[in-house]
């Protein structure tokens, strides 16, 4: 049972991290291009 919870926690962490990275790229890229 604990292992299942740990796996779910790890998966949700990875998903959130990936989503945040993707969102940051989408938001930051036009901003960085405007700076140039």
C-alpha cells in the first residue's frame, strides 16, 4: 500500500514538474525573444 502511494506521489510530482517546465518555456520564450 505504501509503495502504491509512493509511486502515485512520484508520478504526480513528475507530471507537475513537466507541466511547469513546458508552461515556463511557452511563457518565457516570447519574453526572451522580445528582450533581444
